[in-house]
């Protein structure tokens, strides 16, 4: 349970009317998010949903050969656990912490009660789900049709948005695993961005220097998803 003076950093929670937030506040638990931590596993019951305050969570699709690929990113703007809002108990994907941080956790049983009651909480959860599904579908299109030289700037911009910060720790190997490409491809593409003065990369730490430059190199997928999030969530 949160103390009375805690103000939510998570944007979805912060956007709730005071009465709605006070209704769920006694059930929220602040939890740490460690890099590599599974918030839920594929095809297993989702026991909690998470409202990230800091950190980055990736929704990962798992193949039969155990290879994985990122299909969606969630940060302080949203919530992890959308299958619960749609009436499901589990998901064919897994949710993995990519950058450590913290979140507010809410038991699934409480979520189901809130959905039954309706109101603004239910609306916010479903609207965020619509925005997230847009991101997931656009990511699938991007992975199929665009080059790593376009995808990497798009992905770095998305990470910056989710974290609301310009500097974060992600090695080339981590990025390659998330994007489902060879590490050498990431190294070459990141080297081009660094040489152009758009990012700085040192020992796993990436700093965004020229956001406009990254947007100019990114495919249209970034703007499509960004506009939809803005339209739905403001």
C-alpha cells in the first residue's frame, strides 16, 4: 500500500480523476523492476498489472526455436498487462524488463472488479490498450518492410519517449536481441548515427543528442504511432 503523500509518476495513473485514483490507491504496491525480470510469462496466468514509473518494459514474441523479438515498448506513459483488460487470463507474449526502474503493481482480481464497475479507470485502460495495439501492429509492419537504418532511429526515439530521458543503458547485443537482428548490423547502424552526431555511445550508455536528426532518418512508423498515442492519450 502507498503512503498518503505519494503522487503517481506514471502518466496513466496521474491522468485519473482524484476519486478514481483514490479508489485503487490502497491496492497499489510499489515494486522494483530489475533488468531481465519477467513480469509475466507466455501462456501463464497474469497475476498483476504494472504501471511503470521508471524503466522500460518490452513485450516479446517467442518463436519455437526460443528466439524472441520485441513487438511493443511500455514506459511511464502506460500499463503492462493489457490481455487482462480484454478478458484474457494470459498472453502468447512475455513482458520483460529491459531497463531497470520501478512500478506500481495492481492485482489482477482488483483490475477485474474495476472493469466491472466501469467509469474512467476502465476507459483509460481500454484507450491505452488501443494505442498499444497500434504500436504492436505498426512494429510488425516496420520489421517486415524497413531497414535497420530506419528501424534503429525509430526504436531509439520510442525508448526515449517511454523513459522521458535522453540517456539510457542498452548494449548493442541487447538491442540486437530485442530487434531480432544481428549484432553487427546494430553496430554499423549505431556507428553511422554516432558519426553524424545524433547519438553518443560509450560502454553501453546511449545519449540522444539530435532528436530531429533521428526523426529525419526514421521510417514513418514512429510518427504514425506517436500521433495515435497523442490522439488517444494526449
